[in-house]
């Protein structure tokens, strides 16, 4: 992804995270906490374009109060 910042998982988790499954679990937990704080809904999407490029998308939908 162009312009995207790389996430420092060591800083977030306080440990050396190299396992992809562990990274995804950390992301899932963080997204759930964000949604909880915002009283929001989480939507996980799987995207497939016409060239066969597969991507995942996480959307957080909330109402501003």
C-alpha cells in the first residue's frame, strides 16, 4: 500500500511478534476495542478485483454524538 504506515507490533504488544496469526489477533483485538469505545459496528470484507487481486478491508461504522 502506497503511503501506508507500517505498524510496529512490538510496540503495541510489548513483545516481538513475528507470527502472522498473532499479528492478526492483535489487530482484531484493537479493532474490537475501538468499536467498543465508539459504540460502533465492525464490518470485515473480502475484496477481489477484476485482476484477481485479493484484499481484506475492515470498516468501523459509528454515529457522531
